[in-house]
């Protein structure tokens, strides 16, 4: 049974996209689909937020884009992680792990 989608906390979209692209280059729809499937539908990214984030990450040079053909044989922009993006992913993942550990410490009974 899938859980209902929840609102993403501010700042999570970038790290989710970076982590997704660490697996392999993907087009925007593929990124959104991967995150939705990996989280069993709990996390979804709306198209507008996804493409704003992809463009933001590209401007920061954490990802690069190249045109290619999708699995439907349509022209699509494929995004891949840069070396700077891999470094940023390591930093953001460490921050999120620390944050989550701290939250769980508060949630656990004393």
C-alpha cells in the first residue's frame, strides 16, 4: 500500500535531484518518476518545481544538460551530474543525515 504524498521540505528538491542523477543521466520526467517510484509515491515533485530546480542546478554548474532521444524516441534534454555536483551532493547528503538524526533524537521517547 502506498502512502499519500507529503509536501517536500524546503531545500529537499535539489538534493533529491542530485542523488537521482548520481545513478545515471536522465531527462526531467525520468527524474520525477524515479523519485516517485523510489519513495513509493510518498515524494512527488510537481513539473514546475522540478524544471525550476533543474535550471537552477544547471546555472550553478552542478548538472549539465544535453539533448538526446527518450525511450519514446522523442527529443529530450538529459541531465547529468558534474564533478562539482558530486561534491555538492556529498555535502548536502551529510547535512541531511545530521538533520534527520537530530530530529529522530527529539522524536524518540526519553
